């Protein structure tokens, strides 16, 4: 096994480790953040819709 082949092995190992770290840490965080942004957007839009379609409802006051 020459020096060149040994370097290729380490490159593959480092690439696999980087990919594993991205899969384990970055993807779950990105998934949770996108869900949070979606929930914030839907909550805002639905609250605005409820206030505009039911202006005299006493239940609007319970929306915080």
C-alpha cells in the first residue's frame, strides 16, 4: 500500500465522518427549525383570519 492509497483511505474516512455528523446533528436541527417557522406562520395567519371573519366574537380575547 503506497502513500497515495493511504491518503485516499483517510479522505474517505474523514468524508464519512463529516457526513455522519451532518446526518446526526444538522438535519434534526434543520427539521425542527423548519417546523417551528411553519407553526409560527400558520398561527399568525390563522389568528388574522379569525379576527377578520369574526370581529365581535368573545373568543378572540382568549387568543394570546
